[in-house]
C-alpha cells in the first residue's frame, strides 16, 4: 500500500473544501458544525431535528431524527482545540478536517487494494488518481456532510467484503462494522447496505455474510447506546428517521416530490465508470458485482422514494465509478498503442475533469460568501448578512464564536434595522444575485453606507463591508 501517495491524493478533496469553502447543502453546517458547537460551548443553531419539543411523549411530528455520533466527535475536537488556544474559524475548520482527511485516505486506500486485486499494483495507481480527482468525490470528500462520511465507510467496508477468494474472519467482521459505521453517519445508507448483504447471500458466501452481520450488529449496539444516552431511548433517532422519511411521507410533503426518473441524466457524471462497465464484457477479472449490486440497489430505492435531492445520488456515482474504473484503466493500459485507446482514454478523463468547469447540480455554492464570512470573523463583534436566509449562512461557526449575527433580505428588515442601531454589528456581507438585480444591489450597498459601513472587498458575487 503506497500510503504516502494515498494521503497525498486525499489532499485534493481536503484542500478543495478548505480553500474553496462555500457549501454543498445547509446540512454541511447545521447538521454537524452547529450542533457540535452547541454541545461543546452552549451556542450554535439547533435545527428542528435536534430539538426536543414540549411534551415530547405526545408530539405528533417525529423529533430527534439524527444521532449525536458525529456532532459529539466534532465537539470533542472543538474543545481540544480550545484548550490549545485554537478558536478561529480557520483553526476549527482545519481541526475537524484532519480526521476526515484520514477517513478519505482510507477510502482511497480501499480503492487501491480493490484495483490491485483485479488488475495489478502497477495499474492500481491509475485507478487511485482517477478516483481521487473524480469531481463528485472531490466536491463531497472534504465536506462535513453525512454523505461524505458515510460513503467513505461504504467504500472501505465493501472493499473488505469484496475479496471472494480470501475473505478472512477479521476482514469480513471489519467490513460489516464499517458498513455499520456508514449507517450510523447516514441512515439512508441502509439502502446501499441491504442490497450488498443480499448479494452475499445470492452468491452463497454464507460465512462472509455471517461475519459481516456480526460486525454490523456491533455497530448497531453502539448506535442504540448513543441514542439511549442522548435521546433517552434505544434507537430513538433511527425509528424517528424511518417514520419521517419513509412510512409517513412527511419528508415529501415538506420538501417536495420528484418522478422516479429524476436521477437518470445525472448518471452521466461518471464517464469512465460507464466506459469501464461496458468493457466488463472483455475483462472478467475486473468485475465487481458486489459494488454494482450495492450501487444499483441504492439507485432503485432512492428512485422509488418520493423526495429526491441531487446529493442523494452521490453514493451510486462513487460506487459505480470505483466498480468500472479498473476495467477502463486496464483496457487503456493494455491497448495504449492503439489509436482508439489513445483518443478514448484522454477524452474520458477530460470529460470527468470538465465537471469542475461547467455548471452542474453538485458543485459547491456561495463560495465567495463563505470566504468573506470567514475573513470577517477575525475582527467581527457582530455580523449582518443580507440577501441570504438562515440556512444559507455560515452560522455561529463561520461568525467565529458566540457573537450577534442575523440575516435579512432588504434594508427595511428587522435584522438590518437592529444592526444599524447596534454598534456591535461592525461587519456585513452582502450577496448579489447577479446583473438582473443591479438596482437592488446599489440600493442595499447604499443603505449600508448610510449607517457607517464601507466596502472592504468585493469577491465574485459577495461584498464585505465594515465600520
């Protein structure tokens, strides 16, 4: 295992998240960083999933639908950083990024082992780097999203179970434990795990199935204990999650429903995976039905589920890409002198890298806004964010501590009026929606200047003001 190279490859996603900033989804902040701050220091926005309603025993709406595993770990990291005098946004963000870097390296290490097992160690390097620069993996890999943590555990766990020739008892048990960790970090991963376990039964790998089940049960007990300590009931969050998202249909009612074919065109975000899977016909050793069964089984479940979001497709994209890449790399290596391979190989790689350039539904949003929020945090005693709502802002985390902050849309809103009168609000970030709202931008900036703010920096669509 070339661990130095693996950790170097893992830096791609880590640095992308740290330097580019922005967010893929509000959950990146409000389902991990904010509850962790609240647990560590007593401040931090608590979304409804984390709140216990009055008379909870008789509450109609499911509550506590997430477990405290990741926020608790992050809260310990924040407390340790605080003990070392690290309280800045940069310091805290790097602190939580370090264990995620290790987890992402574990994913890429699993890719190297998986590929080396099929096409040899020399070609596995190509699979490692194709995966490391695969656009969706770069976008998600360093983010504090449940999908990011869960997919890393899924890839690692499936790789441990994938070796049909020699799956040792500790390897199979670890595989099940890792799949259980994927379930803890994101409950939707059950739709990946179940098809994978069924495939073990279909292929009559009874021993591997039994040992993996044992490892999964250990993870399940850990989850139950976490819920018992934090929510007061065994498996409270899992049961509430299933009720809200599956049995009651409330998720679709609250956030909308989409047709079953919603994800079909988005599958083209895996160019070399598609080519690799086509090449399976001529490369039997490169096949991995376990990864494909897990990916397609999950795709079937999320297509059947009414409420759909682009980010839900991420596990399928990664698993299919990992499954198809060895056949593609081996074919290119074996036929590297052929004109077709010389053209098709670079075209497929360029097609994958092109997703970094062209607009797509998975790229990070509001990069400049978060960058300027982080910059403002160094001197801010209070922050007002205009033309953005609560769930699109960076929360207490990006404000840089327990400081007053608020969001608004227009100068006549209460947040701006409060900031105009309260001297603690000495920094502001304004977000422009583009040339179509040029008049609104001018009016808003003028309103800031009228109460003493001055423009410090304009970066993309974001403007930082100070007074």
